[in-house]
C-alpha cells in the first residue's frame, strides 16, 4: 500500500468502546470508516448520531456480510472478548489488517494461531493496549531498557475498580462472552503493561480469586516469578468504591513509583523522590494502527503482547482452580 493512500476501515462492534476509537479515527486524515457492523441496530444509530461523518457508512448486522461485500483495507474488532478470535481470523483470511480490543483472545492456542495467520497473510494485527502510547508508561519502559533502573527485582501492583455492580447482568459477567471476569477485562491492561515495560518473561504463577457470588472472578491475588528471578505481587479488586492503581518496580539501581497516574522514582543513594521532567510524546492505538499499515511506524502493541498476556492469564486461572503453582509455557 502506498504511503499516500487512504485506509478504508470497517468497524465490527459499535458498543461503548467504539466511541473511544472513532474519536481518534475522525482526526486521522488517512483513515476512512466506510462500514459499521453490530447485531443491535440501536448501537449503530447511536454511533452515527455522535459522529456525523458516519452517516454514509454501509451498515450490517453480521460482520461476515460486511467482509463479503465491502471493499476494505482493515477492520477494528470491538466486540465481546470471546468473539475476537474468529472475527480476526475471518478478516485476515480476507487479506485485511486488524486492530483488536483487549484481551486479544481468551485461549493461548488462539493467540498462536492468530499470529501465524497474520504472518502468513503479511498483515498487521495490533492489540488496543492504549497504555503503550501513554507518556508515563513509555518513560518507564525507556528507563528500564536504558539500564537506569538496573535489573528488575520486584514488582508490586494493585488495581481496584467499581467493576462488579456496573457490569452485573451484562456480557462482561457471562463467561461465554467475556471469557472471564475482572482479570480478563480491566486487569488485562495491568498484566500487559507490567510485561511490556519490564520485558520480563513470567515462568510460574500462584493465585487465588473470589467471584463474590457472580459467575466470574471479581477479586484476585497473584504471585508471579519471572525467568530472571524477579518476583511480582499483584492485587486485582473488582468490587471497590473507586478506581485506583499503583505500580511499583524495584531495580538494582532505582525504584519507580506509579501512583494512580503520578510517576516518580528514587535512585539508590538518592536523598529525595524525583519526578520526571520530560516525558515521551503520547499517541494512541488507532493512529499507530493506521501508520503501521502505511509503513510510517512500527507496531507498538503487536499480537505477541496479546499472546504473553493470555499465557499468564490462563496460568493464573489454572492456579486458582488447583490451589497450586502453575507453570507458564514458553
């Protein structure tokens, strides 16, 4: 595809998260959304009402009809989690690039098959992990890659969210659609950003969870050991009166404190906690998706990130069922 060409997009899934992606796509000159798919016509109408640029889009209730009848370059898959794999495979079979909302898939084997298909078709698969594009996390990754933190030795992380009650009765608490609970939903971002920023490879996990009377996990406690000997202690709380997130990373030379959006660090031997003066620029998954298709950027949240997250997640699920340490396959 020539760098000057427009990328024609089809949207699969027009629920709430679609507005987030369209708010980015509408500002990207090379992106042109030409088709919308959702089994609920009201979702499509609501999206078109918010974005007047979508008024001329072709609309479908079945994504397969869209793939068969509309000339597209790419799709964005914004549907319930367990639908992602088949929808992405069908799009790739049509020669289309795919942006997939998190989690990429809900089964490790699906992640491997999806990556193999993307390589076979030579198409971009990008997972919508927006933290990869946020300045604070880009700074953390750069600090670790540069050696300024030293060897990562221990990670402590906590994510709490008022998740249980707002999602009660929705697809997010239906395992057939969500694939899991809070761990597979919002906490997917937390697991991903720990793996992405540190570059560590998890080897085993010991975990427990509490469904609090729902069909899916709500609260989870994770203990992880990595291939370099580092450890992580992670708490996921899905029944909290507020949103809060802390990520602390201890290295041999310094410690990083990410406290609910505020980033600080303390070098070993330092006298005061420091706040970074200049952070990297920000971007977003949709812009990176379009620019990667056009050959202008590299994929900053590739399918391999989705694979690493589901491998860890499945090990955690196994441990919660058996009460034993679960090995994470290479």
